[in-house]
C-alpha cells in the first residue's frame, strides 16, 4: 500500500505542476485551445501520462475550464489524479 500511495502522490504532483503551468499560459496559446491535449514529455518517469481537456466559455464566457488528469501506463486508463482549473481571459 505504501507503493500505491507514492504513485498517487507522484500523479497528484504531476497534475498540479501541469495545472500551474497552464495557469501561466497565454489565453490564446495552442495549449488552451478547446479539446484534449497531451504532455509532450509523456510518458513521464516512464509510466505517467499527463493530459488535459479544455472547454471554452465555462463556467462563464471569457473563461476556459481545464481538467488535467494523470494516468499510469496509458492515456486511456482511469486517472490516478486530476485537478480542474479555470483560466480567465485577461486584457
């Protein structure tokens, strides 16, 4: 169980790291275009896959909801960790 907890901790850290990076990304950047995106460094540490889904105008117009998930071994397996952020458009 200790190994499993360590894996979830690492997955959570990777999700938080990607979310922080996206919060610092320009609103019009390709990484924030609506749709699903995959981290170019996948697989991270040889086993973690980071992806994020962007939805425009959620929860309000001028914002993007971004859900970051981290899975082990494949992008299609259930996520080990995830975080949702909102990126507002700034002037």
